[in-house]
C-alpha cells in the first residue's frame, strides 16, 4: 500500500519506490530504499513528515503515493 495510507507513528518496511527514474534516484538519495524503514511522524494538508534513516524528511502527497510499504 502507498505511504499515504499508513498509521502515524507505526514503522513500515519500504517494499518498492515507484515513479520516473529521476524521482526514484531523488528518493533513494533521501534514504527511501527497498528494505528500509520509514515512519510517518505527522500529516498536515496532505504533506507528510516522515522519519527515514534517522532523518526527518517532508514530502508531498504525490511523492508519498510512489513509496509502497
């Protein structure tokens, strides 16, 4: 399921990162890689703050839909 559907505060394992090649590369550089753990910290107006690789990252809903857990 996409990252936008997970519960806040619950750690999830990343299964797949979709999107175009440049989008996937951008997300991989931020730490969104298959097998990695991601936790949604908060969601405000569709934008999400997530914890990935001990860093907090803000991503939009369109990007979060490309991250499958």
